[in-house]
C-alpha cells in the first residue's frame, strides 16, 4: 500500500530516483556544459541582432518553457484524475480503526483504556470538523516507514494534513523533551512523540511542496484534576485536550484552501484500510 502511495505522490512531484544515478548525473553535467557553450554563442549572435530582435527571441524561448511546464502540470493532473474517481472525492470518511492495537511498543498510548477505544472517542469529536467541505478524515493510516505504528486519524483539509494520535492520561504536568520523550511531573513515563513527528515528516515528503503536514496529540482525561500539556515545542506538533480539541484543531487546518486536495486524498487512500463511507 505504501508503494502505491509513493507512486501516486510522484504523479505531481517531478523527477525520480533514476535522476540520482551516476549516468544521469554525468548526462546532466554534459547538458549544462553544452547549454553554457550555447549561451556564449547566443550572446555573440544577440549582439549582432540588436536589442529588439534579442527581446523577441527571449520571449519566444520563455513561452516554450512555459508551455512545457504547463503541459507537465496538465499531464500530472490527468494522471491523478484517472487514479481517483470523482465519487471517491465526495466521501468524507475512509478506513477504520480495526488495526489500532495495544502494545508496549506503541510510542504513544493511553493509560487505563485501549488505544482503539480512545481513538474512537477522538473520532466522534472529529465529526465536527467534517462539516467543512474541504475536510476528509482517514482512519488507520500507515506511515511510509513500516516500523512505525498506524496513525489513528489523519485530517486532510485542502493543502493541510494533520496526523492525529490519541491518548488518555491521568492529571499531571506533562513535558516533551528534545528527543520526544514524555515526562509527567518530571518523571519519564516510557512514551515518546518522536515517531509521530517522524511520520509527519515522511508524509510531507510524499505530498507536493505546497502542502503543509503537522502532527497533533489529543489528550483525554482519565480522572478529574489539572492536566498541563507540553508547551513551546516544535511548530509541526500541537497538543490539545479532548475538552477543547475542535477549537484548537481548527487553526491547524485553516488556510489550506476550500477545495479537496486530490493529491492528498489519492495518497492517503493508498495508505488507509479500505472501508470508505
């Protein structure tokens, strides 16, 4: 499934791994040398032609490059359209939480509840976000790295993508160290947010460069009492209490545009359990 996601993402990201081979680099160097020699030769010709004729030649060359760039974009768009049927873009929810399991190896996990139960509670909250026409919610999303756990939810809103992890923790003052390790009242609790941030960075590499990807951790309370969440962390990560999750997640998806991102939907569909509704 991840290979499919990478293939779909490459439909809008120009270049391939072959471009990094020795032969390709050699050809690139030769091409630039030829281009430089041609530029020197063209400069001498332009001097003889005069500024008026030179300007016309420059405009002609620029128009050809513009036409080629637009042709590539149209071709990429047509490939995306052939991959994703229009009906799929109308779906609001994809996948399921059946593959979300409990394990001590899970970097972020709830206390006193199962990971699937807590993720389901977050899913109920996220239905308020789905009222936005550009929002699509994916459940059980596979990161590009198979060693990383599934992300319970991913919110696609235009050119914004938020990976959402859910936990249930008791009251306390929580902090996240530079290495992602989680501390409660100064004591390491055996959990880390680093894997979630890594998954977000990997997804940023799969999507076009005009897309923004970040991670969010929704914290549910296991008992009454004050919970202080980590603050002052990296910009690609946000912590929110379930009590106020929607109000704090809205700014994360704002500014991504009002239309559905076909790029994001195609890639996420290929990495999500097949169960759209």
